[in-house]
C-alpha cells in the first residue's frame, strides 16, 4: 500500500513539474526570462495619474475661484474620485 502511494505521489509531482501542454508550433517556451509588459503598464498608470491630477486641480480651482462655493460633497467627491 505504501509503494502505491509513493508511486502516485511521484507521478503527481512529475506532472506538476512538467508543462501543462506542449507549446504551439513555431513558439519556443521561455520560462527563465519571459517578456513583460510591466513598463507599458507603468507608463499607462503614470499618464492616467497625471491626467487625474490635472482634472482634480481644475475642479478645485473652479469651485473655489469661479463658483466660490465649497460643499462637503465636493470634498468627498474630489477625494474619492481621485483615490479610486
């Protein structure tokens, strides 16, 4: 009984260590140094943050100097919209 359990564990470990499926034809698997889109994601996030900051400054300027009315909704809406 112990032999079959050890053999089953070895088989399961061998399946977990191998690939889930063979790579498609013409594609070479690269698990050591795969390509990454991290830089593009960082650039997109920074551009979005910059646009959100500019829009928040415009909204605050409009409420304080043009409309000259500041409500609690403006504080919460501006802060939560910026954080989200």
